[in-house]
């Protein structure tokens, strides 16, 4: 009897031990499954309204179980320069950056030089990806060593955004091939008591160098080897063009008004205070909450002379993997998806992905705006298809520094505080000082 009781107790204990082991294995298995879920920290300056992140990330996570994406919008004002300051602080503090978004190759180059960005060639090779066939990589050129450090998402081609109603009222056709001299004439004819014909923002790399950007190559203040491009005649001609528009023709918003009143290009265009804005194609959807009570059309970036080809500087929002990320494979999967299928899910911008039907994309983008009927799809499509993207290269890491130095002198000229010759001479010296300091 005692023996039977003893055997019964042993059996019960064995059952309890086995059950405990089973529960432990199940718990370990569950813990392991949870630990296999990777969460990527993704940083951007684009807000939910303009990025459609919730819907986009949800679609990615559904297609890629086990990978989660934590979207971090670092600024409220959609200002990429302010965003970069915060991004750099995060990197300096050692916090995780798995995926980061950059608005052009200048900003990319700066962060490549500080060791923030993972090169992607290895991932291309593993995937057997012919990246030049998949994307328009003119906007994310490789380094001199042939290394790529990002994939292009939103494709931005420079063009002119125009108020179609103002054109019609002035009896002016939508330009399809024009020069900066003709832009000046349009600006004069579009200027009224209530409206300026043109608005130029404070960007030194856009609106201080407009004629430089009309060239096939040599569109920036530095050359490919990092030396100065300030001897290009179009640097001086660009400054002169802006000064004449604002101070002589009085057909473009004065620079002093722009900086003293902290004016914004969206505000000026959509409130109909300005009829034309040289800008990029991202503006097809980024209306900043405005509902335009007029029709919007588009013209190519003007040429310097009649005989020139129809060129356009192009940029892209660049998706890069953080060098210190512990989940680089998953981060690469995310940027590959986001720059292809994800762009169509997001439905907020024109992709640099070549596998698209441009007209279909434009129709879908317009349908996603506050007032789809306001967008002249035919004109926008014409500009995008007929403007030739200028040749680009991954610039020296100090290009932004060079533009900042140039801007100091350019502003003095635009504000009437020094003449053009003095401005160009001093700007050349300032840019060369930046080069010398960085090439030691």
C-alpha cells in the first residue's frame, strides 16, 4: 500500500515537472518569437499630412511580419534644415538611427563624411539589383569610389509653378520652352497693385543661382573635385537677374520683405500674392493646408538662351541606412520597399522609381489633393517628360558651408548694401576660404 502511494506521488511529481518544463519551453518559445520582432527607428521632417505614414507603415508591416517601423517626425514646421540639426544631435548622442530621410545629395554627402551612413553596394549585390535600371539615380549619384549611400524616394524636378487664372487674365500662354528674359517679361505683365509676378525665396542654392541651375552641368558652386565654380559667368548673372526682378522691375517680392516678414513660398503663391514661383515638382501635393481658389499650371525651368537645351536641376528625398544600426538588413528592406511600392501606397509624391506610369501617378496625386481639378496634369506631365535632368555628382561635404559663405555676400547685394562687382569678388574669396579650410 505504502509502495503504491509512493509510486503515485512520484508519478504526480513527474507530471508536474514535465508540465513546468513544457510551460517553460512555451514561454521561451514565445519570448524568442517576440525577440525576433525588429523595430526600426525611422527619422523624417515630413509630417503625417504630407507623408501619409500611418497607412504606409501599416502596409509595409503587413507585407513584412516581424519588422515594425517607428516613425519619428523631428520638426513641426516641415523644415528639413531644422530637422537636420536635431538628427545630428541624435547621432552625436549615440541614439539609434536605423533609417533616415535626407532632402538632397548635399545633405547626404555631409553625413557620409561624418560616418552616419551605411554604403549600400553590398545589399545591391546580394539582391542582384541593377540600381541604375530600377531608379533615376541622377539624383543620388555615387561617391568617387562608386559607393551608393541611399535610394531616391520622392523625385523633385525644378520647374515654375504658375497661377493659371493670372496668366489668362494677362493674356499669356502657358510657357513650354522659354528663357529667363521671357520669365522677366511675364513677371512684369503679371504684376498688379495686389500681386507680384514672381516670388523668390531665401534659398542661396535655388533662387540666388537660378541661371546656374539652367545648365547641363556645373550647376553648383563647387566642382566635382571640390574646387570652386565661382568663376562661372552664370553665378554673377543669376544674382543680377534676381536683383533686377526685385529692385528694378519691381515684379518680384523684394528680398527685404521676404526676410523681415518671414514670408513663405506656399503662403505667397496660394494666397495669390505672387503669380509665379521657381520651385520643384513636390509642390503638386504640398499645399500646406491651402485650398486654392484658382487653377495651377506648370512651366519648364527657363533657359539662359534660346539655343540651349531644356535643362532642369533635379533632386530627391533620399532614404539611407544608419551606419550604427543593429538591423541593417531590415532597414534596407524597408527603404527598398518604401522607394518602390511604398511610394504608390503613400500617394504623396512622384517617385524616382522607373517602374511607374507617370500619367497614372500624377492623376492619383492630384486626386489626393484638396482640390484635384485645380491641377493642370497635362502641363506638369509635359514639363517632367521634356526637361532634361542636369548632370550631377556626390558633392564635397562642405558644399553647404560654401553656399552659406556665398549667401552672406549675396544678401548684402540684394539688400542694396554693396554693388555686384564687390559682391562677386568677396563671394569668390569667401567660398575659396571654405575650400582651403576643408582641404588642409
